[in-house]
């Protein structure tokens, strides 16, 4: 049995609580002899700043470079509101994404039938929803230079962020979207703002050319990013795969997440390019939700997005498709049986704690034989 090198970076806030539930799931797979893991743990975000005065240490970056997959919890919180900008908790995550070359961020938004009523939209709008946002993750306004605040001659200041994309960057993320669409409902919606942005014009041209050259079997549509946000809350089931840039992807994926009932439900995968020699991709898996400092340490957090992120690692990094199906099936079983953490419980009904939800998922894994 292959041993997979896994680096756990629980981070701040609810990160450690939800990661602890992944550890119980990992132990179950090991105990059953279904998979073997060599696990390392590290610090990222505010806790790393407290320990090392930087948002991720060189040692932990090295562990991340060597890992087959990184599992990331969440970073940030009011405690670190005043740390220098380059050391803020989010800088740890951005460095991991950039240094590991994780350009492809896969953010599925699936509405479990049992949760259609937890969404703020009407059940018929979200029931059975299954869309995938493919967000470009290492370019655009997040990393473009110059990125600065300068003082002008009259003493006023000017803040600058730079939105920049090259054709290879657009090409490789759109390729990922087309390939994934072929395994789903075969439709890609490309979201940009070519009506106001040069990067949008280039994005549209590049995806159109790639489509004609290699993916004409896939349906392609172009949608302006603001319209896409509106369509997502109007009738989200029109979408299959949405491909978009870093900033639009950040926003659209939060909208998509909420359609499913709770931010606590959604996993994500961030993948690098395939290594030509080994066929492996660097990868980081994280829940879409943040560190939720307001509920940290209270056992209220929903661990499903974190556990679902581990399921994505099984699928995309370890090729353990059966194990991934089993884990995702166990999550659906638990939801089907009515078990709910507070974020997805109907008002006035009973909710279980973070660890009770984790235990219920392990029990459901066991029950699947
Ligand atoms: C996300 C988050 C991050 C982002 C933050 C924490 C830097 O919102 O992963 O969506 O903006 O990419
Ligand atoms: Mg975000």
C-alpha cells in the first residue's frame, strides 16, 4: 500500500477544530488498511506569526514542497489585525499558493438534497445543484505588480493593485475547466469583464481560441462576471463549470457556497501543473470558509468542508477514487439522517457539535462496509 505524504496546516480560529475531525477520518482509513499516510503538522497564519514572526516558516514551506498534499484549515483573526501587512495571516496562504504554483482552484458547490431548505434561496432553485467554479489562483490582481500605496506630492495617497494576465496563464486554467467539463455536463461558462477590462478582452479571446482548437466538443459560453453573480442567485442550475480569474473567482465562489446552505459545507482543491517526470501535481486542499474567530473553540464549527477537502485529496492527489466516493457518500448519509451542526440546523432544532459531526461521519464510513 502506498504511503501518502500529508502535511496538515490547521491554522487559526476554527481551523484546528475542524482539522481534528479530519484526523479521526484519516485514522479510520488507516485502521481499515484502506490507505497509508505519513503525516506532518505545521503552523500557518496567525499562530505561525506568534511562533516565528512570519505567516509560514521556511521549514513548513519545505514540508509543503515535499508533501503529496497539503491540508489547510483556515487563517486569520482579530488578534493579528495589526501585524505588519507582509506578515498578516493571509500571507501564509498566498505564499503557499504562489510558491507551490497552485494555479487551479476547484470550488465545487453541491447542494445536498437534505439541505435544500437551509439555503437562503427557494429550495427549487438550489435542490440538486452541482456546479464547479474553476478559479485562477496565482495571477491577476492578487499578485500583479505594482501593488503599493504611494504618497503623492500634495500629501494625498494613491493605492494601486495591478490586474494582469498573460495568454499562457489564461490558457492553462481554461484547459483545466474544459477537461473537467468533459467529465461532467460538458459546459463551460467563462466569466470576465471584457466590457471594461483589457484582461477581460484577452481572457475572452484566449478561451475562444483554445475552445476552437482543442475543445470544440464542449459547450462554451461567455458571461460578464457581474451578470454571472446575478445569474447565480437567479437560476444557478444553468451552470456546470464556471471558469474565471482570481478576484472574480473569490467573489463568485462565496456566492456559490451560500447557495448550498452554508459556507461550512464546501471543500476546495488547489492544484499545480503536472510534473512531466513524475506525473504528480502539487496540491493543497482547504475549506472555502474562513477561520470564524467568533465561534472558535466552542465546538460549533461544521467540519464537513474540511472533511470534504480531504475527500478531494483522496480523489485528486492519491487516486483513491473508491475511498473518496465512500467518504463523500458517508457525508451525504449523515446529512440524510438529519444530523446537523448549528449552521445548517433549522431554527429551533437540535444541533450536534463539531466532534459529534466528525464521529457521525466515521460511523457512516463504517456502516458502508
Ligand atoms: C479564499 C479567501 C482568500 C482569498 C483570503 C483568505 C486571502 O477569501 O480562499 O477565498 O481571497 O483568496
Ligand atoms: Mg474568498
